[in-house]
C-alpha cells in the first residue's frame, strides 16, 4: 500500500486524475493507494469536487474548520493560516518530546548530536516551507526549546 502520492490538479479533474494514477499504480506496479490517508484540499474551500466525497468522509479538507483546513505534503503544510499555525504547534509538541528525552542520554556528545541531527533539521524544513510571518512564533519556540535543552 502506497501512502504518499501527491497530485496537483484543477478541482474538476481531481477525481479523474486520482482514478488514473490509482489504476496505473495498481496495474503497472502492483501498489494500492491508502485511502485511509488520502486527503484533498483546495484553497477556495467549499464543497468537495465531484467524486471526491465518495473516497471517504475525511478525504476532503476544504470545508473543515480553519485549523484543519489543509494538507501536509512530505512534512510541509499547505492550507489556511490557522491550519499552518496548528501544524507548527504540533511540530513543537513533537520536538518537545525529543528534547525532554535528550537530557537522559548519558553521553553528552551523543545528546548534542541528537539535537543537532534530529531536532534542528525538523525546524529547518518547516522554516523553509512557510512564509516568515507565519513561522516566526514557531521559530522562537524552537530556539527557546533548544536553548533550554
């Protein structure tokens, strides 16, 4: 089952494009798409494009509350500003779990490498994919978390 397939298309072509890619993956590679993780979003919001609602109740995110109105593509959030802020908050929560475990590592060099190679790249990824005005709060929280750790 393939989890990460991304299509960029016009809303009216979303279902035909999904069907074409799904059939090609199944017929040519023997891979099924994972409908449990399938998500569709469009910045205009509103009702789901034709044929999308039939894929499942959680697939269309364009009519969700602002904090849920978007998708995450390879770790990069796309969506309404409240969704982007919510994703940054989730990222800090995840980083906090790691930061709380680092002091328990008995070797200081290993602990430092965990921060350098695990916590920092996660931040760089988000900092590079969101506009500075939207990611400034996350950046300050991340810096404070690393300093505290």
